[in-house]
């Protein structure tokens, strides 16, 4: 009986591992094809759009890319400023708002949280026209600030941070810090933020990727080519009406995606720590 049970468990583990490996390969496959197509020529891609092995046209694709409106250095620098600024603003102020909703007891706390959830239901596209008109009236078009400062108001992140704090924050820690004479901001910055590190890292990845890939708002706010982000530059890689250099397009996409991989691998261990922390029961 024990041998059959052991064999059944071994078979179950084998099936689980096989499914996980298959799903992992399925997730990596599109990125691998993109990387390989960045080294292939336009004719090769048109003949066979799925290439599993590198080719010899990487340098020629890079040369074609440099002759177009794509400036990888400028686009990377602009996207990094916007994405980093938006991520820092969103993570810090959302954590601070969630802390106020959990640690303090005040009369309008529940209506305030309800209002935040109501704002979450409004699509960003609905307010985009009014937002652009407002930015135009105060002369903030062709400026990075309209793409950074609105990240301070992030209802979804406030909800996530609040739920995390409700399950992991003990109010006795805050009371002890107050008895010791610590200020509220000092308590938040030195005690609460380290507790929220897994949640902060998780939301930082999502916010950075969302801001980095954002095309709609930068496209309507930024008209100066020196302020173009990477997604805008990639969207302009269309070639003329007769021919599109697909190899250079894939190379531009590859250069756009690479920073996201770096950010993910830098912060992924905190996501794993957060999942492990959530799995531990007292």
C-alpha cells in the first residue's frame, strides 16, 4: 500500500514538474523569437516569422535602426526618468496612504477608502482629453512632470498596500515607537516601509513595467523628438510605404524590453519572499 502511494506521489510530482516546465517554455518562447528575429533580416522574417536560431544581420539591423528616428540612448534615458519617477511616487505615497488607512482611526476613514475604490472604476481614457487640456493650459506639454506626478494617486496600489498591512502590521509596533518619541514620518520610513518591502517590490515591478510600456499619454503629451520614450520610438519604426525593415523593428523591441528584464530580476526575490511570507501561518 505504501509503495503504491509513493509511486502515485512520484507520478503526481512528475506531472506537476512537466506542466510547470511546459508553461515556462511557453512564456519564454515569444521573447526568444523576438530576440532571434532581432538578428535576422527582413527577407528571412517574411519567409519564416518564427526563428529559433540567431542569424547574421544584427549589425545591419542596428545600422538601419540608427539611420531612422530611433535613438536608443535618448529613448532609454527619457523612459527611465519617467518610469523611475512614477514608480517612486506611486509606491511611496500609496504606501503612506495605506498606512494612514490602517494605523489611524479617524471619522472619515471608511468613506475616504470608498472614494478611492470609486476612483479605481474610472478608466484613464475617459479623463485623458480633460487632462491634456489642463496640461496645455498650464504649459506642461512636452514635459515629463504630467507623466510622473499623477502616479501619486494610484487607487489599485493603495488597495493592495492596505490589504498587505492589515495582514502583516501590528499596531503595538507603532505604539511602541510613539512611546519612544519617534515621529510619524520617522516611524513610517524606518519601521513600516521595511515591513512592506515584499509588497513594495511587487508593486514597483508592475508600476515600472506599466509606465515603461505606456504609449497613449506620452504620445499625446510629447511632441518634441528629444523627449520621446522608447515605446513612441518603436511605434515610429514603420519604414516607408513600400518596405518595412522588420529586423530593425524587432531589434527596437528588444532594446525596449531588456530594461524590464533587469528590473524584474533585481526585484523578483522580494516577490518570492512576499509569497513565502503570505504562506506562513502562526
